[in-house]
């Protein structure tokens, strides 16, 4: 006699009762994108009106006044100079981004993973994909728009390839020196955004937590900074960190949802809507379509004529920086912290 015929089949713990894949599906640090998004209300207080007037085709612009130079004299006179004020426009350049996935409700028949569990996981992947692309875009904008002019070149840091070279011996006092560097460039230093590679966290943590009882107290220099960290920022082989510093009001990020999604349009098996993606922090457009397709290869209850659901998320976006006519240089400064 034997109980072999009634032996339990392989046991699998329910998916929601485990965190085994938490780090397989980990998110990253998206500080370049977050810095642009957070600074938008300071740089363009009316950004929402600007977005509302954009329709995917219509040009929308921000009016700016160029810097002008007037000449002072030592005497009053009746002849007035002819220098006129000059205005121009900053026109956002828009990029469309789309991420999609497919769901097959019938394949979950007899499967340990239920429809909602898989859907939730795929939504996290959608957000991660968007965040990586936007963070890459934010870093590209910083690289393209950091200042090529630095009135503090050589005092204290030498500028090479438009980046301040900060020797290892001076790493610990950079955040004190940057205040004077901003002042030398006629920029405010009371509220600065710092976007850097991740290792900078260690330096900031070390000095911001020092107190008067330590041999060297560096905590005094960490007052006016908002720190953002990004894994997309490239660090040179001889550097420990790459850093961008900009006064508040230097960066802006705009996003636009297509009109059909705003209207909630419907046509047959096509349905548009707006959806908030919480990790992004703003609405995107969603188009859901449903079709009949041969899904028999998926197993479960799927057949050669099963329901196929398509989820397509999209939006337009633009990265902007404070206007720079090229004379003074932009308000974004780059620095490389070296290892030696």
C-alpha cells in the first residue's frame, strides 16, 4: 500500500505573500527630471496656461526681454539716446513619448498570477520606463545648457571644457565656495538646486551631520541647497562626481496630454482617457483598444480567437532652461569632483 497517488502537487506561495522580486523590479533615482519638475512653478509661474494653449501643433512661446546696456554720463543734456528695448520668445521644443503593453484576460485561467497582479506590475514598468527616459532627457538638457561663461574661472576652481574642476582636497568646501561663485556671476545664492551623481550623497551626508564638537565642522555650508541625485549623470573615469548647480527658477518641465484623451473620446473598441501616474506626478494620455487575436500560444484559457487588450500611454514633453542670450552665460554651472 502507498499514498503516492494522492501526494500533494508542487506548492507555490501566493504572489502577494512574498517580496522576493522587490529588487528585481526596483526603481532608480531620477533627480535630473525631479529637479526640472520641481522648479517649473518658479521658472514659469504661468506654465499651466502655456500648456493649455498647446494642442500638439500650435506654437506656444514665452516672452522674454533681452539684457540691454545704457550709457551713463556726467552731465544733464537734452539729447536722448536711441537704444531700444529688445524682446524675443522662448519656444518649447516638444517630444512625444509612448509606452504600451498587452493583456490577455483568458490566459490567467489556471495560472497562479491573476490579471490584476500582472496589470499592476506592468504599470510599474510603464512608469519606470517613462522616468528613465525623462531623467535622461533632464540630464541631456543640463549638459546642453550649462554655462560656457564663468566669471570665477580660476578663483577658486579652474574651468575646463565649461566645467569647474574641483580637486579632492577641495571637495569638502565646494558648497561654501559655490555661494561666492554665484555672486561673482551676479546670480542669487539663497536657494540653489544641486543635481549630481549618486556618490555625492556620501559627501553631503558626512558634512551636513557634523557638529561643533568635531575636529572640522563643515555643516555650516549646507543651508541653501536642494539636492537631487540621478543615475543617468555620467561621471568621468578620474572623477568621483559630476555636479550641476543652478539658482531656483532656472529649470522647467512641461507635459501635454493629447486632446482625445482629455475629451474621453470613444470609437468602437477604442477608448481614450487621462490617467494620473503617481510616480511621474502628472496625467498622461491613455488609449485602450480591444481586439480579437490568436493567443493560443499563451496557454491558460487563451484560444485562437481570444480577447486582446492593448494599453497605450503617451504624452508630449519639453525641458526648458532660463533664457540666455549668450552674453553672460546661463545660470546652470557644472563641476567635476576629481578623485585626486
